[in-house]
């Protein structure tokens, strides 16, 4: 159910627990009316001006705490409505008292994400910007925060807008040709129609390809470190983690289970997975560990294959390298400090090899750079305009599918009235990207993932 903007809502907007400051937020037509009896203000509330106030005990009317109260008059507020924020000391007791007294005055407890939902419904932000608010809150690295801030600034909407404008103009041309055919208005010919479709589809294909990078930036990825026993997988793992996280010994097969650690490389969260050495198992425990390694290898977003520069390749290693043809992978040729080189490797075209020594640290910086280059992809990064959620990607994919149907309709000489149905379908998908035509149940699903108070 969408928000009833005739109601005034209230919630604690700071994280649970005790802190230096806690904020209670009210939004709606009665925000000032409800907040005023809870406080003894030093001056009337004015738009975008903070006022000192005492928080009153509702029973004795004595001062319990001091607060800073800020009022934003609609539509010039975050929600587009009258908004009051009460910043008190972060005592759960005081904050809970403010909320309970607001409820007693007629406010309603806000649902998760309802403040941002009201910002969307009032037209202050579109749906991609609303999702960016959540991404910014959930950011684990500064790089993720920068990308979310660009999205919040409307970068994705600005990238979609000219594509959508071309589609609307195209629809208008076909509609005019149908409506005014008897008045000798030129009807678009097939070559022109196909050209227009391609002019719309090309930038959408480019935008769709940005999802792979956007997904990685938003959610991070899993990197499985694989190889046969005693090639230095755990040592490289520790080098990347920058601490002794995995046990390292000279005995082959030390790692029997998956060892994981989350790190940040270039501002992107990566779950490193140190796996058991790939070989014929010598006992039941090692067999289970190797099975888990193969599962991690199959499921990982990126594979780091570690080879030992001091010994010849095994058949299993050659088979593994061959299997990388359709995988995202890097190869670390470890133990290069031993001055014994492997023969020339035949790697798939997109697989890069880096010479490393987990013992001396040689090549670790180059390995990090190779990982970073893979994470950001070829060419300049477009952090300010990319798809970062599956919902956004589905909207673009749906628009492209509709354009493909329109292209097929032209080839089959289907009347323009039917062709327009495909174009309107593409337009609806683009509208759903920014929220113009998004169904209520999708909106509820999106905003329910927000924290209460935001």
C-alpha cells in the first residue's frame, strides 16, 4: 500500500542504541502541530532554521533534555511535506518518549523507507535516486558511497532521459502518420523506422552492459583462489588480506576447508576464498575439502589460479587453464623468487598472468592492479551512470526486448498500429526504470528494504 500523505508520520532516524545524538523525524501536514506541544521552543519555527528547545516531561512539564529542532516547510523538504527533525541526546528513553507522545498527538509510526517513499511520491526524487539513497546508506567503502552519491544526483536518470525522448518522438511520428494518413502526411518508411529503432537500442545496449560493473560495485564479488597443493594459495591469500588469516605450512594439503575473508580492493568489497588444493584426496576430510573447492570454483565471480613456477605443470593444471576460456580469471605464477620459470603458458585471450612471490612480496602490487583493472573493466569508468540493481537491469532488458519485437515487426511488414504496441511497451519499461509507471507492489518491495526513519 502506498503512503497516505494526509497522515503525519514519525520515527527515530538514527541507529538503535545509545549515542551522542538521536534524531526523531516527523513528516506530514500536522508535523509542526504535533511537535510543538512536546517542546519548549526558543522562538518560532522557521523554514530551514534551527531552534533550541527543551524537551518536556508530559506529566510534570519540566525539562528532560535539550534539543535542536529544525523545520523544513513543504515542498522544500526531503519528503516534499512539512518536516520537523528533533535532535536530542541519544538516549533511547528520551527518543522513545518523543515518538510515543507524537503518536498520542495523532501521528502514525512510519513504515521502513516511508520518508523516502514520500520524497518519491511528491516528485522530489525519481525511483533510481530513491534506490541510491539505500545504496548510500548501505555503502561499505568510500568508492561505493561516491557511486551512490552520483546516482542520487540523478546521473542515471540523465543518461536515460535522451533515449526516452527519442522513443517518444518516434512514437509521435508513427502516430501522426496513422492519424493523418488521409491528409497526405508522410508515413515513415521501413529504413527510417529501423534507423530510429537502432538509435534508441544502441545506447540502451551500452547502458545494459554497465550492469555487470554496477552489480560488482554495489554487491562486491567472490574471488576463489584455486590450484594444486603447496603452490602458495594460502600465502597469497594472506598477502591480499594483509594478515596471517590462513594457516601456512610446508606440508601439502594444509587447507582442508574453505577459508574466507572480506577485503576492499579499489573500494570494491571482495570475498576472498582460500580453497583446498586440487588433487586426488588422501582421506575423507581432504575429499570433502576438495569437493568444496570445486564448488567454490564453479560459483565464484572471479577465479585466481595459482601456479608454482618451480615445477612443471600437471595435467590437472593444464585442464584447469583450458577451462578458463569462458571464465573470468587471472593467473598468479607464484614462487618466482626461485628463478625457475614455467614454460610459455597458453592462456585464453582475456586471461592475464602475473608473476608473484608470496614469500618476498614481489608482484603482489601488480596482482592487486590486475584485479583492480578487471573490476573496473576496460575503458573509463562510468560510476556516475550505471545500472546497480537487478530491477534496473530488467527494465532496460525489457525495453530492448520490445525494440527487438518492433524490429521483427518491420521485417514482417506488420502494420504500424501493431508496431506501436511494441514501442509503447518499450516506453513503459523505461518509465518503470525511473518510476513513472512502476506498480505499487514493486514500490512497496523497494521501500520495505530501507531502514525505519529513512
